[in-house]
């Protein structure tokens, strides 16, 4: 077996910080090089500052650390992307080209997270199929839809082993979200754990697909370790976990925090949410690499609240 050395871009972010820890547990702390444009506390193991728009620096790090795999997480997410569309496009696309090009040159395996944002208002909203209309209406979605196709292009044209999933909204206690439209579903648990009320930027009945962080990370590892010949999708695999509305998650939280209250002040993110699917058909991922999430809304709520309540209690005791 070849010894793997993994480089993660955007390792300081919501998903990257958890993925770095898990990959370090699996491959050894020194086998995982965490990088980000800003410094980050990610525990034991190497860290380098890297702006992925700097292709020369990426090349230099790949050579110096003898990298064999890149997990390319750096991106500008949906809500932040709408504030400055051209910058989001530049970062999301050109960082991907830099990763694909260095991977092509050194024959590296690549993971690229796409998103349900690659779909759009004309996509069937219920049980969205793997192959369907992708006419996204956000710059983030346009960059993910294009990115998926570029991944497939590098696979077909250059034989690059690039693998991808379309993540729904990711919910975890370990880290804070970075400017997406599903961020509310993380923030709501923090407010509940602190005993505060929550103001939601989406309407009560806005149903969106979500996935618990633990399932998301396991899914990435499963996909990256699957035999190449079992993979039939080289754009990006649909991935589903749990679909719920703000009113439903609030109701679930109230089972554990009886006085918890929510009010609604929809903003520009409502329009983004309305353009996305409500539930996703992920049977191809289930078939090809045995994808199977474990957490439903009830299990996720118990796990989120117990970890966050413990965390806030420990912080209080420190002061
Ligand atoms: P995040 O915003 O929390 O983290 C992104 C990280 O990228 C940040 O630490 C940021 O500093 C870094 N970054 C930004 N520009 C950079 C640059 N030029 N060079 C290097 N680093 C840079 O995002 P996340 O939630 O962890 O998402 C990770 C990936 O997963 C992204 O590609 C995102 O599109 C995708 N995704 C996330 C979700 C979700 O719900 N979090 C859903 C679907 C897809």
C-alpha cells in the first residue's frame, strides 16, 4: 500500500477543521497537511498558510510534503458569494483549476465538495434525482455546477481520480458555519444550548436537505476509499441526510429545552433557499459506495445539544 500524504485546503473552515482531525486520526497527524488562507488552531500536525489562488505556492507545498491526495475545501459559500459575485467566482473557480492542474501533473487523488446549490429553481424539488436540470441562480451554485463538470472533464481527458459529493447543509457542534444559507440550523442549537431565543432568517416552513457532520465526514472517507471501478459518477454524487423546516427543528429542540422560542425575520437568504431542492435522491451513492447516513432529526438534536451544553458549561466554569 502506498503511504498517503493529504493536503487539505480551507482546513480552518466548518467542515475542514473536523475533516482534518478525522483524517489525522486515520492516517497519522504528520500525514495530513492542513492549509488555509488564515491561521487556524487544528491540533497536532503540520499547518501551512496557503491562498489557493497562488498556484506556485500550492505546487511548492505538494512537492515539499510529497502530497498524494488533495481535499479541496476552500470556497466562498452561498450567502457570502451573493455579496460579491465576481470575487466568489474568481476564488471558487481558479482555486479549483489550480488544484486540478497540480493533481494532473503529480497524479494526485482529489476530493471536491459540490453542493445542492448546483441545482436551481427549475430542478424538481422533491427527491431531486442524480441527473437533472442544473440551472443554479446563485454565483456559488454556478461555480459548483461548473466545478463538477470540470472535475469530470479532468477525469475523462486526463484520467484524474477526482471524486465529489453534493453536500446538503452540514450541521455540527465542532465548528461554526462560514456564510451559507443553511447556517441557521447550526446557530439555532447554539442559542438553545445557551438558553436564548432564536431569530431565524428563513420562513418557518422552508424545507431544506441537511446532513449531520459525523455522517458527512464518514461519507467523504467512504467515497475516497472506494475502489475506483465502483464509481459511476465523476461529476458529483447526490447525498441526502435529513430534510426539515425551521419550525420542525425548533419543535424538536423544545422536546429537550422546553422554554425555547423562535421568531422569524426572513432576509435575502430566503430567496436562495427557495431556489434549492427540499429532498434529495441519493440512491446512486448508496449503490456505488454503500453510503448510509446514521443520524435523523431526533438523534442529531440529542447529540448537538448534549455536546454544546457541555461545551458552554465548561466555558462558564473556566471564568
Ligand atoms: P467555510 O467557509 O467554513 O470554510 C472555508 C475555508 O476556506 C475558510 O477557512 C476560509 O478561510 C478558506 N478560504 C477562503 N478563501 C481561500 C483561499 N483563497 N485560499 C485558501 N483558503 C481559503 O466552508 P465549509 O462550510 O467548511 O465548506 C467547505 C467546502 O464544502 C466548501 O467548498 C463548500 O462549498 C462545501 N459545502 C459546504 C456546505 C456546508 O453546509 N458547510 C454545504 C455544501 C458544500
